[in-house]
C-alpha cells in the first residue's frame, strides 16, 4: 500500500512539474477574421484614454536605437507626447524577423504594427491577417495628403490598404572624393557612363584600390545594380516575364549582366568579395580602402562621420546600349508598416495605433527623420540645417535632379521572395565570376518557373 | 526500491520524458513530411502538391552541390575525427607530463559557440585578409596562397577541417572515458605474454572499445549532418551556393526564399540519409556477427 502511495505521489509531482512549465496555448487564427468594422480614434472610452496602452512594434533590425536611429527617435518623441501609450519594440535581424512574423501569423500573436517585406505582406493581406488602413487614411486626411500616392499604391490591393510605407528607399553609390582626387580621377556625376566608370576602375585597380565595395555574403546588398536594371527596360518587360511570355535571359538583360562581368574582370570589386558581407564592405569604404560603396540613405550618418566633406553620392552609370530611360534615380517605398487585424478587436489599442501612425506620418516625425539623416516618407522637407552632415547633404543634392525620375518600386520588391533571392544570387554570381551572364539570368528564370 | 522496478512503474516514470521526446522530436518529423508534400510560403494554408518537391530535388543543381559538400564534410571529418581523436586519447591515457592541462586545452574548442568558431576561422581563412595567406606570404610561400574559402573547390574541405578542430576534444574525451573502463589486468596479462604496445592496442584496446566506437561513429554521422553555424558565418553558403551543406541550403530555401514545402523535402531527405547511415552502421556488424555465429 505504502509503495503504491509513494509511486503515485512521485508520478503526480512529475506531471504537475511538467504541466507547470507549459504556458497557455495562444488563440488559434486558422480561420479568416471577420471584416474589421470601422473604428475611428473618436470611439475610445474615457477610461481607455486614461489607462496606459501598450502597442507592440515589430522591427526588422535587432537594435532599433543603433540601426534605425530615426525610427527610434520618432518612437521616443511619440511616447513623450502620449504618456499613456507605450511602444514595445520587438526587433530581430531582417530574415529572422520575417520568419518570426510568418510563425506568429499562424499562432495569432502578430505584433500590433510591424515591418514586413512587400511579397509576404501581400500574402498576409490575402490570408486576412492585416488591418485595412483605408479607414485610418480617411479619418486622417492630412496624413493621406502628405503620403505620395505611389507609396500608398505600393501597399494597396484592390482598394485594401494593407500597409503604409515605412520609409523611402534611396539607394545608389556613395563615393569617396578624397580617393578620386588622390588618383586624379574625375568624380562621377549624373550621366557618367559605364565606359567612364571602366576608366575609373583601371586607375583604381592600378593602385590596388577596390572601385566598388560589395559583400556577397549579404546577397541583398545589390541596390545600385537593381536601379541599373531599370536602365535596361526592366519595367517594360517584368509583367510579361512573370506571366511567362518573356524571360529574364533576353538580349537586353544579358547586355546588362555583360557589363557587370566586364567590371568583375577589370577588378572593380574587392578580391575577397565572395567572403565579406555588407558590413565588412561598409568598413572597407569607411576606412578609405574602396572608392565607392553600394548602399543607401541609411548609411549617411556613418559616412559623414568617417569621410566628412569627402562624401559624395551617385546614381550609378548610364549605359549607351540601355533600352530604358537612363535618367533613373531610386526613391521608392521601402517595405511597408502593416497592422495586425486583431488590433480592431480592441478600441483602445486601435486608437493608440492610429495615433502612432498619425504621428509617424506627421511633420514632427519628418523633422526628426531629417535630423537623423533620414529621408522623410511624406512630401514634406523640414527646414533643418544639414551642413553638419555632408553625406546627407550630398544625398539631398542628388535627389534634387528635376529631370531624373524614380520607378514606382525597387525591382526586387515586386517579385516573390524566391525570385528576389534568385535576382541577388544572379547579380553576385556575375560579380564573383561563378556565373556567366546567361547562366545568371537562367537562375532567375528557373526560380520563376518553380514559383 | 523494489516498488520502482516493476515494468508498469518503469513505464510511468518514463512517461514524461517520452512525452517530451515524442512532441518535440518525433512529431516534428511527421509535420516536416506533411509540409514536404505541399507548396507553402509560411503564410495562409499549404497546398498539396504530392511528390513534386522531391522531383524538383533531382533537377536542382544547388541541392546536388549541397549534398556533395555534405558528403565531403562527412568523409573528411569522419576519417580525421575517428583516428585522430583515438590516437589523442591513447596519448592522454599514457599519463605524460602536462596531460591534465592538455586535456583542458584540447576540449576547449568544443565549448566555443559554433557561430564564434565561424568568425574565428574566417579571420584565418579569408583569402584577402586572413591569417593563413598572410603567414604564407611572410614565410616566402606566396605560391601557396589560395582560396581556402570563397569558391567551391576548397571551401568544403576547409569547413570539414574546422568541424574536426571543434569536435576533436569532445570525441577524444569520449574515447578517453572508454579507455578508463578497460581493466588493467588485460594489459598486464598481455605484457606477460610478450605483446608490444601496438599489439595491445589492436587486440585489446580496440575490441574493448567497440561500444564506444559505435557511439562515436553515430555522433560523427549526426554531427556532420547538422553543421550549420560554421558554414553560415564562414561563407553563408556562398559564393552562389558553392559551399552550401544540406542544412544551410534547407534553411535558405525555407526561411529566406519562403519555400517551406520544398525546404521540408530537403529536410526529410537529410533525415533519411543520416538515419540510413546510422542504422546501417549499427546493423551491418550485427549481421556479420550472426553470420559468423551460424558458421
């Protein structure tokens, strides 16, 4: 009898310990949520206005304060202006963040607001995980007017506004004026051709200086080359390519990739391009070991600190055989901020989220963005002295070209993740020398066929 | 404690661990098999496509490269680890001066996080700024400078060497523990019969370590098929997938390209290869023993 009691007590203790370690199962969201009812910021109760509300914000960087200082500053300013609202930031490196958001969408635990890549954001909208922000825009006409229509359209599907632009994406080549002066090379200007770039490469190579710092271990770091795609008629062909009636492996794109292969053979890229990543390529540029760096507006502050007045910005070479418009710059909507559909279930939370978005797309946030070397997402450029940030000033000067136009989206952001990865793979494949131009383009065609 | 020795009570005591094992190890295998038969981006509902993902594996050149690299990694690491760790364990067992400190130093790479191991060896193997090529230049062997990583030729061997370096101490420790279990009388008796050191190793040590060798082989097999962080940090599977191994290519396909179904088909294939190797290694000697017994 005693032994039975002893065994039973032992078993019960083990089972209780096991159960005690578990947490309540999250609410399943296997069914599509009901269509969200119109909720405006005026429908909150008095008690909701007084009780602190916490909204969660999922960011695509592990350390928002260090890596996205403008967004961090905006969040802090918002919290200071709204003491009853706290923003809880959940950050992870981009790939990890996207994976986490997909997992959380399955368990119904998405953050209230989160950054998301365009392709999976659209899939989330189709699966019913996102809130329609049309009502937010209708109830905040000032915000709606400030936002460029093209940026709103980038996250709109048949009238469902599933996201709003996180920030503009401004990308190209930063360059070090000091190195150009040291080796007697003319600085690149809007309209500098590919042949002129090759001449620069020859000079820099003879002095063992990498012309363009690139890191193939970060496959996504090919921004300037994605802009160059536009100069070969990308947007005239991509719809047919995705529909199956055209291919990436065509004479125009092959000519484009042939140019990259020429640069690679001429030694334009670092000799260890295959083994360094984006951050190491950035260090190479900041330390004066390369003349140019493929990057974007987010590096303006770091480049100002390292190079000072020697920082310049360039949209990349034009091509005499390019069939597209050569006067292309890149200022497009980056990946959007999206809002979880579950926010609509809580009026206080909806109010807090709407207040955050209204603040984020307002003039004060635009001023904070410029002060932190960012480009405001809204059509409003505050009067901020940028003379202490020479790189940022150079970027703004480059953006001021009236006859240069931006496409509506960066080429990789309108295709699926698989095709996007294939595009990065193909570009670096040619730079590293793994693929011929035709092989590289074939990689993308294969990805489209398998998509 | 006779109350705990009955079969029923043993089963009851095993139940919690068994439940955890089933939920976190066994069930995910079946979940992966399910998703491998679907087209799924991680969002919404999966779409059943049958064996299309498996058919695609045969025509995917990157998968072939990943499989080839994993086999290279396995063969090189297996040979190096098995023999070097055994010899090292014999050396440590001979109670030379400083063997205690040597044991700690040999084991230390095993406690370094794999991602840090990748970073350390990047600084050694990078063809441009790495220590190895710089050293070769300094000692006048500039012709020996090569792409230790950065292309598909030597990268798999470099990864195998790093894995060997990281695991050597751990496997040596297992062999060393096995050596301590061998009764000394056997060696004394062999010495009386005139056996030299080599004969003692062949006729006493190795047969007595049969079970330990079996465990070590299984550990090496499963470990080689799980190499991930080293590749991720050293080369990220590049350039252009030339240094991918099965796990890294599965990760890339599943989480970066958003092709969960296709990625799971790779995971299932990886699992099957590892399990066939492990079970084959265990069953073949048993089959041989049975055949010898029948004779």
